């Protein structure tokens, strides 16, 4: 359970709105062109969040590696 808490903290949930904001704006602007394909919009939003999480994890890894 402690490892899961550490992973969630390393993912920095406070930064996730920074990744979803531009995606939401882009989807809002392209709303008419989606033609009801909201599963595509959800996939795009999920990719943005996962990219943000992976960037946070890689940053923490290299910060730790450089301290040692």
C-alpha cells in the first residue's frame, strides 16, 4: 500500500490539470467536427494525462539519479 501512495505522489496529481486544460480547449474548439465521437475525445484526454504522469516520473527518476 505504501508503494501505491509513493507512486501517486510521484505522479504529482496537482499538475494534471495543466495537461488536461489545453486538451479540453482544443476539444471544445473542435466540438462540431467530432460528430459524437466522444470516445476519441476521452482517449485524447487520457493520453495527455498519461504523458504528464510519465514526464513527472522521468523527472523524479533523473533527479534521484543525479543526487546519488
